[in-house]
C-alpha cells in the first residue's frame, strides 16, 4: 500500500495519477483510490467511519480481481496507517509519503484550482494541515518536497521508495 498524504495544493492527485501512468507503462498491476471521495458529503459523515467502510468495500472488489498494490491519496492518510490497513482487512507492507510544499507554492496551486469563493478557506486549511501533518506524522513517513519539481520526477522517486518498479520479480 502506498499512502500519499499532504496539505491541499501539494500535488497528491497529480502525483498519484503520474505514478499510475508510470506503473501502467511498466506493466505493474495496481489500483488508485482517491480518499477524499470516500466520504465527500454534507454534513460530513466522519463520525460514521464511512471512508474506512468505503475503502474496505473498494479494496475488497479490487482484491477479488487479483490486485495487490494500492495507491491511496488523502490529506491525512499518513497519520492513520493503522486504521487504513485495518479497513483493508489485510496486512500490507506500507510505504507512506508526506508530500510537502511551502505556503507560497501551495497558495499558487490552490489559486489555479479553486476559482470560486472558497479559495481563502482552502488556503487557511492547507496552511494549518501542513503544520499538523509535519508535527504529527510518524518519523518513518517519507517526506518528499514538491516545490519546483516536475511531477514526473516526484512520481519516479516515490515509485523507487515502494520497490514497485517495472521489471521487479512478481510485480505483474
């Protein structure tokens, strides 16, 4: 299991999709789940464990089809490794990556994405999340900066951390 965490605007989705593209090109069987979509509702259903229940259901479906590698992107995923692996019902080998970006970079990226009235709210939450993630993520979580780096290079670095490179024994 590859967990991609980080503040809003750090590039989790972009990096996740690039990892998907590179692994696909190399013939490495895998699946991608965007964690933010597992409980995106109003009012937020967090207290019901809906994200974990939906992850369990989706992973069960992928697992039944023979998938053994999961890329999971969610802001706080790297802080909740035990809960996420428990939801999977497996005992996966986990690579957790906290993507980082400075405040200026994150703001610029959010400004390109958030074109409505919620930009300032996203910036404030992103700044807070960056501080909390750095302070509360376990020391064993890999920190990978995204400032000024091409997404192709970031994805390649992370694939190297997982050991899922094309041509590795038993990865197809």
